[in-house]
C-alpha cells in the first residue's frame, strides 16, 4: 500500500506532547510497517559476506551483504540502468549491481571503502602468477631488518598511537617500503597495500567491538582493563592474508566473467557535495544504508586504517566533521549547507528543504523534549540533543537529493535502525519517510526484521525494555 500524503506536515497536535505525536505517527504508518521473515541480522549486516571471496579481504563491519542487495535489485525488477549508493562503504551495492549488468555510482566519505574497491578492481586484472611471485618474495623478506625509512613509513594519528606491540610498526613501514619500491605494477601494489591494511587490527592491541575500539591493557593506554583474545604476529597475519587473496585471485581468474558486467564508479568525498554532479532523474535505483543515529564514530573505530591510508590528525577531524552527523562530536552543518547550495546557485532548494525540516512537528517536538532534558542535565551526554537535531536536518538534504536524482518510478531502499535515547524510542523510519513524502517520494513500505534491537543495559536499567525497529524503507518516485 502506498501513501501519497505528506504526514507530519499537518496541523499541530491537538493535545500536544511528544508522546501523543509519536503514538499518532505510529498509527498513521501501521499499514505500511510489516515484519519481513526473510530479513535477518545476518543479511542486513556484514556477517553474510564475511567468508565470501574478495569481501573476506577486509572486514568492514558497517557493511550489509550482497545477498541483501541482490534481493532488493530483484524486487525492484530493474535489469538495466544506474544504481546509486550515497553512503557506499566498501561498495557492496556497487559490486552486486554490476554483477547484474547495472552501472553503479557511489559516494563514500572515508578513504577506506574507495581504497578497498580500487584494489578489488585491480585484483581482477592481475595475473595470478605475478601475484603469487610477489607473495613468495614478501614471505621471504625479513621486515624487521629490510629498509623502512622513507615517506611510505606508517605515521600515526594521535588516537592510534601505542596501537602496536614493539617492532610491529617498523615491520608495517618496511612492508610498505617493499611494496612501493619492489613492485612495478600499480594494480598489484594496490592489492598488496590492501593486505597490509587488512591485518592492522589483527596485529595490534586494538579490537573493533561493536561501537568501540577496545584496547588491550598491554598497550599502556590509560584506564583500560581489556584483554584481547589474540594478537597475531605480523608475519603470520600477513602470510595468512596473502594466502586468502591468492586463493580468490586464482579462483576468480579461472571463472568466466558473467555475461554483462556494469561499471563501478565510487567517488570519495561527502555525499552533501557529490550529489550536485548527478543529473536530475538519472538514477534508476538507490540502495543505501546511511550512518545510524546511534553515536557511532567511524573515525574513532578506524584510526589505524585511516592513518595507514595517509590521513593525519587534521584530516581525521575534517572527516569526522564531514560525516552525516552520527556522533556527539558533530557540529551543526546549517551554515555549511546554506553556503554549499548558494555556491551551486540552488539557494531556493536549501530554503525548501529547511522549511520542510523546520515544519515537521515530530522533529520540532523531539528537539523541544531533548532540549529540556539537556537543560535539566538528564542526558548522559548533553550533545545527544545536538546529534538528534543535526541528524534529521542533514538527512532532509540527502532525501531531497535522492528524490531529485531518481527517475520517475525509481525506488530507493534505505536500511536504517530506529534508536532510543533517554527512554524515548525515536521513530527514525517514520520521520525520514515523512520527509521523503514531502520530497515527492511515496513510502511504499517499512520492512522490519522479525527481531528488533535490544537496548543498552543503561537504557534498560533506567527505562525498562523496549524493542527498537531495524528496518528497510522502500520509497518510490
Ligand atoms: C552504514 S555504512 C554503509 C556501508 C555500506 N552499505 C557497505 O556495505 O559497505 C555508512 C557509510 O556512510 C559513510 N558516510 C558517513 N557520512 C558520509 C557523508 N557525509 N558522505 C558520504 N559517506 C558518508 C560512512 O563512512 C559509512 O561507510
């Protein structure tokens, strides 16, 4: 069932109060919200891809799976045209789409995804024999003594310092030196550098655990009492990684390429700026998963990988502030977006989107509610108020851009979770769908996982248990 009204833009709530508004919104959307028994955590997360050839080269834990993208493309009925993912991560949407003969465009802020994607593409062109030859040479090199000191040496950012056991950092630098100086072919160099990137976590004192980067106590970082299960020796981790890559490269080349592969075009930068290069009505399908409204800071979970790719402290801060706001550290982007659109000669677009956002009564009521909680010191972190504000404001621009670039009839599938702060379940799905409707999209459905997300022990203790929807929204132009 499709809805064409612009709910949430109506008259102010008769009784007022956030609770009443939220209940009313739930009732409005009830016919569109359906549990999809085929959706599992495994499929909407990276889990289903973690042992797949090529995908297993790098664990991007924020990714979704090929299986999910395949299913959504099938459901869309599209077999030619262009797919867009404005929050592409390691390009799962793009690679799945091209296997089905579709052209794919993506935007990704962090350099990690574009680097991995470039290496995957390069790997398809590499002769397995030359890769294996390079691996033999690497495995025979002692990186504790081979040359290390030059501009390719690994340079930390402040938050990655002390991440490695003694001697490991030197070996990483020597490995990079080896790849840069001994390997002539650029594509092969990219693939080998990816091997180095992929083992950083394994050979370090750090471990990505959900939203946090945990540090083993041996790192000497203050206040840590964590013991990582296993810190792998550099040589062992590298050899194992190269082994897996060799297996996939050899098997990949033996397999006939599918009949018609599309193109992959992953652009690095912020979606806010990259949208402007996409013409109106040029996109057949969008499959994407934005940062969630859950305080997850990508730049704090991937500091080793970002440093490996040459990001310095100033660059890291810039990346953090360019994220679609998802951390309590993000400052607001109102002036930035206003300038950006003015610079593109699209000041009226900015005003229109801002008006829709500012006129949304649930958003306004949430602001009000959380501002009061902040003023009464009742938020764990006062910046949660700012985070929520930023998230919906910035998202309004993304959604209006999606509506602009989609062809008539085109669909957008959007994977996102609802969240709970200070006991209030924020219906991100409903709010973003309201904005989508105001942007000219229909909300066809909100499919949810059979089991939602639990709550943090903190939330449960203070406010009791409430299940929070994990969803895929389907919008159609
Ligand atoms: C949930 S992840 C998507 C992962 C992706 N579906 C995959 O399979 O790899 C969200 C992504 O959005 C990226 N991101 C955050 N803010 C962005 C921005 N302003 N512009 C472009 N990408 C951004 C993050 O770096 C992250 O990779």
